[in-house]
C-alpha cells in the first residue's frame, strides 16, 4: 500500500461513510419494521427521536459520498507519477484489477446518494414524516452497495504496488485495441456521435422545459436525463475529448481533469452528475405529489429540480460546444473513423 | 617529450574546435502545452526522453520517448492527418547517457533493458555502438538495433511486455 | 382543546437513577377555560405543563392540540406551533438582564420577522394595559417584583397566543399582587384565551375564576379524570 495523503483521505472517508451507513441501516431496519405514527408507544417515540439523528448523520455521510467520487479521481490523477506507463488517472486505475470496478460503483453510489438526499429533504418538509419508509428502504438498498464499494476501494489501494507497469490511457482508450470497453467507445465514429449527442440533448432539454411549464412528462424527463447521462459519458470519450486535447486520437476521459487543461474535466463532470441526479430526482418524487403533508411544497420543488437539471445539462452542452468551437482540431470525414 | 606534448596539445585543440552540432540546431524549447501526438502525454515533464520530428513545412512534434516517435513514423497520417512520412525532414532522439539530442537515424537503440521510460518498455537511444553496448551489459539489454531495423512488430512487442 | 392520551414521562431511562415523572396521564383540557394543575412538589405538574406546552416530548403517549397530534411533529414544526400558540409565564420573571424592558418583551416575536415598528407598537400597548408603559426603557434590574412579573406577562402575550401557560405564577408575589394577577387571568378568559396554571397556592386554585382543578400526585391524576 502506498501511504500517500490522498490515499489515506480516500480510505478514511470510505470507512467513516461505511461505518455510519451500517449504524444507520441497523436502526433503519427497526424503523421499517415498527414505524407507526398513529400509536403513542414508547418505541415509536424513541424511533421518532432517533430518525432525527440518523437523517442528519446520513445527510453528511451521503454528502461525503458525493465528494468521494471526485476525491477518488483526483487521487488516481495525483498518484500517476508513481507508476510507470501512467500519465493520468486512467493508468493509475489500471494498476490492479480493482481500480475501475471501484470507479463504476462510486458513480452508481453518487447517483443513489444524491437521490437519497433529495428524498430526505422532501421528507423533512412534511409534518408527518411522509417518506420515511421509502427513505429507509432506499438506505437498505444503498448500504450494501456502499459496503461493497468500500471493500473494493480498500482492495484497490491496499493492493497497489509501485513496481507495476500500467497501460497508458492512450492504449486503454485507443480505437485500435480490440478488447476493452474503453476502446469500443473510443472507436465510435466521431461525427455521427456528435449528431447523437446534440439531438439527444435537444430532446432532453425540450422535455425538461415542457415539464417545467406544463407539469407533464416527468417520468419521461427522468428517463431521458438518465439516457443523456450515458450518452454524454460516451460522447466525452468518443469526440469531446478530442477537441479538448486537440489530438485526433486521444480519447481519454481522465486527462481532461489535469491542470494543463485547466481542470475542465471536473467542471464537466460536476455539471453532468448534478444534472442526472436532479433529473432522476424528478422521477423519484412524482409518485408523492398526492401526499397531504407535502401538498404545499412538492409540486413546486419538483419543478425546481427539473429546471436545475435542464440548466445543468444546458451549461454542460454550452461548455462542450465552446470547447469544440474554439478548438484548433478539425475532424474531417476521412481521418477519424 | 616535446613531440608528445605537442601531439596532446594538437589533439586538445582539435577536440575543442570540433563542431558537435549536426545539420541545423533543433528547436529545443519545449512549451508546457506540447503533447506527444501519439499518446497525449505532456512532453515537458520528461526532458530526458524527448524525441522530435521536424517536417519539411517547418512544423515539429515532440514525443515522450523513441517508441512513440516510431509509432508516429509508422502511421503518420493517423496521428497528424494531412502529413506523411515523406514530408519528414529531421528526426532527433535524446541520448540516454549524454542527455542531449542526437540524430535518430544514426543512433543505436537498446531493447529489452530494465530501464523503463514514461511509456513503459522503450528503445533507449545512444550515439555510438560502444555506449550502447556498455548500457546493454549494465542493464540486461537484449539487443541493439539501428534505425532502419526497427519495425512496427518490434514496437508492438514492447507494448505487450508487462 | 388539548387532549393527553396515556402520557408517560421517564427521566434517565435505563439508568439506576431512572425516575418516572408522569405515569399514564389521560386528560382533557377545555378551551376558553382556566384549568389549574394542583399537587405537591414532585407530583409532575411542571413536567405535565411542559409537555402540554410543546416544550418537551413524552416518553410514551400522544398529545393532541385542537385535534392535531403534536408529539410526533418534527422539531421545526413543533417550534412553529409553540411560538404561535403558547405564551409562557414562569415562576421567576426570567427577564434578560442588560437589555431594556421593551426589548425583553419583543424578544419572542423576533423569529417571526414582524416589522419592528409594528412590533414596538404592540409591545407598548401591552405594557400600557398593565400599567408599566413608563418603565419601557428601564433596565430590568430596576423593576420591582410585581413590575417584573407584569413585564413577563406582556412578553408572554406578544405573539397573541390563545393558550397561556403559567407555572407557579404567584410563588414570589404578595397577596395584593396575586389578586392582581388573577384579575389579569380573568381578562384573558374574557378575551377567549385558554389558561393553564400550575399552583399550590390556595389563592389560585380556590379562586372563582378557575373552572377546573386537576389534582396530581406522584405523576398521576387523582380522582375522576376529565
């Protein structure tokens, strides 16, 4: 294991989050089993007090979880000088077999954590804990995934050896290598992919704006924003990265977070992840519009979420378009296949 | 004694008057934004490994090792659309011991050694056979190749070694 | 108006020093009436009063205010109700030293964000009704016992609550002032307010103004429960 401050920070954050989540889940199960707001038994009142503490704790834990995704990528980027062949986070993640699986789980948990925070916020606005069971059910689902992620992350960092030659992102995301998801995405033809990206984004934004004004099509928007999330990630590898690097063959999605590119990767990813969480939040909350204690605020809140999602996706698109327009790269039909 | 001293003196004078530059000064100012067109690495971080190709139209590219330079030569249009191998004017690599740019075509490349470059297994350039041989013995090198003997298959084998 | 169902309050539960302050209290407090909770010290009067006034939560049982269940409310909702519904008068005036009478009186209204000029007018009017308007700018340390008590009453009324809660209000007042206090209570009743008082002062619980006396002993209500 490499005793680097960033590694220690990651592991510490993961263990704290994992520990708190386990503690919360233990009580959450009690709440799921015994919660009955009508009766005045001692256990119920104890649970009412306890959920206040647990919800507050979990808000911070899941907030930490959101940050940990970016801390993880930052750490991988930071450790690249230690590994031969690595020049960015892509190489560092490849030094052992746990790096990329951990990343995938972290992305998944980012979205779940964000959704939980949205649910928690709305639950706190009702005077009778309207979403409490849904909230703890989601927690029960998220908790094991977080534990698995913590285990994988520990394995990744603890298994790390400095004398490993790792693959450079140039080969991981090259269109030549036949195997590997990275090169499959990288070899998607750039021009058609641009069309896919922009038309999908247009649909998504229109749907979101339509929902904002007419309160119809919320589920559709949630679905579209999830789809757009994946399309955007694929687009980053397929063509957006080319324009940022001004290199026709460099598809790496991690080099864009480097200082030399003005850390633009972080901004792009923050916008993208924020957009998908708020978009999915819309879909998650629509079923509760009829709940009495939330009548006053829920519809307005859902619309605000949709608007936030639309704005974030629009900002993402603007940034991408800016990079494409100001780039000195020109993708011509013959060369990039 | 007198003649021996004169001999040594002449030798010294000759030594110092010999011009060690080779057909045009290569542009050695590497900007912070220069990246290897093959892998995208920032070249300024690895000054000991710099390779350079200058095209007839004046444009030049830097690489983070001889391996990537060869990759560019073998598939020029892929990494720099519109350019071809025939348009290359000069090629330079950094001598591993002297740490200065030497002509790539006349260099000696050691393969299979235990010294790794930024891109992993590399071809280590030397300006003459003796230094290449010395390095090979010191660092468990397997073979010494001339510029013309390097093929795409050899480059690929370097990439696939772990 | 206020219903207590099976209310229990236990302090230090699980520890050797566990103490049960209230045991299964069932009580109905009627609106627009004066109710007195009477009992020796340690009988749970103050605990019961604080639960009724949303200042603490029971260990078991439910409390309903105007049909609305309040014990399960999350903190922010409970605070809101408490601020708007109840006015509290304590044994000691509990005025804050160092600031004027007027500032003390306006304090409970600050979180509600009313316009300061209007609030000041309300406060001055309240002070005038209890004849201490001339003391509005004085420091609280200069007030006599009765004046301080009256100031605390004005403070209790600043948010126009419809329930007044008073915990041993006459404990530090002489007879004359105690009678004056009861007259103020009568005024509240005539304004439609509900008053709940704890007291072991016969002057209070034997007063003709009082509608209902609840006897407490050892955390339970004696005799027939309302």
